[in-house]
C-alpha cells in the first residue's frame, strides 16, 4: 500500500485529507472576501475552527469515503483549494463542491477535480445520486457543474443557517445511471 497521503490524482491536481496543521491555511482562505463571496462570506477564526473540526476532520471517520479534501498542485504540492463530497448541512443529500484560492481561478482546476470526484462518487462509492448548489449570481460555478455532468433543476432554498441567508440557490443534480450513460469512460458505463 502506498504511503502517499494523496488518494485521488488528475493530470494537474491531487487530493489529500486535511490535517490539523492545515487550519491556518483554511482560515486564510475563509478570510478572503473574494474567495468566500459564494461560500457564505468571511468567517472569524473561531467560526473557521468549528467548521474545520466538525465538517472537515471529524467528517472523515463519521462518513467513510466522503469529506472535504485539500486540493494541491501536482507539480508543487502547494494547496490551491479544496474539493468535497459531503452532505448538504441539515440534509441527507450528498453534494459535490469546491473552493479555490484566487491564484487558482480560471485555470480549469474546479472542473478537473470535480469531474474526478463525480466519477469516484458514482463508480467507486456507488452513490445513486449527487447534487450541488451554487449562488444564483455565481455563473462560473454553475458552468462547472454542468461541465461535470450535473443538470440544473431549478432553484432551492435550505433552512440550515449555513445557507438560509443566501436565499434560493441554483440546484443541480444527476442520477448515477444517467450520468454513466453520458459521462463515464468507455467500458465503465
């Protein structure tokens, strides 16, 4: 078995679990108003610590195969953001999502790793359906979600405090069977 912490690779990126010593990086990401404009806004250090401990570190063991992972550049192993497969807070619905540092915007990283995660979710985890949410004004993320094979199915609001203030959000989902017919590599459909 490999001792590498990187468990999912694409041409330019890798994913690994977050570790306790990644909190400073995570806090800096959530302190950037441009980055967090579509992630619920800037958060205090205490809010980020709570999020990091419950929705990131503790989530791995509580939900095997799912979580929020640090996305790193394969060439430099420097962090460029995060990608996730987890439940929408307060719901049983499983979502795919991501957040990237400004330096990583416009390079196709969101699409590249999110597509790898959708493949993983459907082909390895055996999930029957995935969903995603994006702010209505976040057209770039909505475009990414369609590129990875999810379908826009209207708008949806969520009562959980993490989403409630944002109001209705663009709602995307796709069933595994339908996704495999269109997006799966030959022989895996």
